[in-house]
């Protein structure tokens, strides 16, 4: 496990898979896995390699609003500013992973975002189709919806402006949806580089932020706004309760909780 750099959760998953197939083949659990020595070995690995705390900071609604304001005041080219504006909005409201927006390998229209994936359904709704994701093992795809709601960020209007911009540039539905100024598909590196730059310009130290901070921030904001665990899990498309580790609390929310505990009005 050390040489392969496996997490303890991965080791447990592999052992569960082996155990499952052993039961199918032989009708009973494997004695090599279902014994006290294996359990002790797993506990030993867990002690030797404890899980490090996640230090990535959340991009909350407040930070997102500052970043959007920075973009709309004028950032690089109009194309880059509108592309990042649309990506930031989708990343936050869609609880998206970076892999659901940007590429890390050669562009493949069957996997990566294309112009046809972003559609204006009506005056109230824009949809974004995720072709595949980490928890979508069957690759059915999943729709994210952005609604025309009152907000200083104006998410619907920003995406509508981006769709119109891309319509004037794009020729085929299979063309990349998000491109840089050289018309190349947006990469994870490009996205993260600009994200850190915009955070700094917005007055936020960027060291502990990454593209995943949108997903963490969306979960944190949802919890602070009182959404249920079931709602958060559905919005983020989590197949387990792993989302709980993404929810961050700051001192102001802890103070509000303490006020509730001692019966003071908020």
C-alpha cells in the first residue's frame, strides 16, 4: 500500500470488492479477509498514515460575489472574462468538480464540455449537461440548471451573455464550450491560474484555494443557509455522506450556534 500510495479508504474498497466476488464464487466470505489479523493490519496502516485534514478553503457566496465583481470590472480580454464568469457560476451553483468543466488531456467531444452542452431552455432556465463525472460510473450524464433568480451575481444573465458570445465564435455543436483567447480548450492549469489571480485582485489570499474550492464553498454556503443534508447531497451529486467533510464553519457561525444553545436571539 505504501509503494502504491493508496489511501486507507481505497484499501478497504478493494478488500470489499474481493470479498464480494469471493462470496459469489464460493458462497461464503474469505477467511483471509474476514479475520482479526486483517482488521489489525488495516488499523495499523491507519495509525501509520493518518488522513491529513483538508486545508482547501471554500469559495463561499461572499467570495464568489467579489470574484465576479472583479471579472466584470474588466479582466484580461472580454472573452476570458466572460468565460471565467460562466465557469465560476456553473462551478458554484452546480457544485462542480474541475474535471466537469476543464480538460486535463486531449480534447474529446464525447467526454469534455462542448457548445451543445450549454442550452437556453426558456426565459427562466439554462441547462448544462455533464457528460461524465466521478460518481457517474454508468456515464448517463447529469443536467445542472441555472435559474433566472434575483441576485447581485445575475447567474442566468451572465450565462446567457456567454452563450451569445460563443454563438458568434463557434461553428459546430461539438466545438469546445470553454476556450482561451487562442481558441484552445480551457485546461485545469489555465482555470486555476486565473482563479488565483482573480482571488488576489479581489482581496483574498489565494494560497489555500483551488478549483475544488467552488464545490467546497457551495456545500458550506448551503449548510449555512439551512439546506438539509439530503438537499446538499442531491445538489452535489454525492453518492455517500462524504460531503460532510466539505462543510466548513467559521467563527461567526459557531457564535450563532452558541447563541442558539444559550437561548439568545440571533
